[in-house]
């Protein structure tokens, strides 16, 4: 049996929250035209970056996350601005949040953060041979600490729960695939 598709009939923006909007979609199921309301977080696409230095260290950031109300270890990332390409956003976010840059970039893959309620995609990038070449340029509400972690410690940080942000975990899974396909 094939699952039913739904067709959007109408949409209404319920809230504009600066970094995302919440909308109500009225939709009808294809096979029987049953209608229902569905709520969607309408968000720009995102990027995140696994940045590796020439000494095989990963650039890790720590910041307070208001949803969880706790500090989180993550990799650099953020929103793709209007008209900006994903790679351009990845370069910008890495430099702004950490001061690191790279000339060797790879798209590890893409994923959907939560397709049940969100419409956006996150692009996971790898930046190789990163160097600290400048000052950070935090957004008005950002406060980030940067640290370098030996690449072989990343798996342990994930196993112990020190890194537990699902989008960071997705990036590290894609990085793992990349390393198996491209051994040093």
C-alpha cells in the first residue's frame, strides 16, 4: 500500500518570528479529499560546517541554546541569507563564528531537520586545512567560545553525550561516510 499524498488548499501565516514563520496549511488527502489543518515552521535553509585544521583538529563551538536552556557543544552553522548560495553561507558562518577560513570545501550532504513540521534543508559541509585568519563577527545575540578538539575525540564526545545536537550528529555521520570513501 502506498501512503496518501496531501495537497495544500490554502495557507495562512500565524506568526513571524524573525528567523522563521509559523503557518497553517489547509490540505486535502488525494484519495478521499478529507481535509485537515497542518502547522508548518517556514524557515530559510541552514548550513553547518565540520572545520578541520592542518593538525587534524576540529573547530568546536560552545554556546547557550534557549530552547534547551543549556550550553551546547556544536559545529559552526547558521541560516542561509536570501539570495546566498549554501557554500557562501558556510564560508561566512565559519569566519563570523570562529575566525577560521578554508580554501578546501566539500559538501558532505543535505538533510531535513524535521520534515513533519519544518520545510527547510540543512547543508552539511566539510572545510579542510582551516586556519584562524581573523576576528569573529558575532550577530547581536551571539556569544560563542571556540575550541579545537583532536578529530579522534569527536566520536567519544558523541558517545558520551557531550555533543548531542541532532544536526551536528547528522553532519558527523556524513563526515564518517566521507572519510571511509576518501581515506587519507
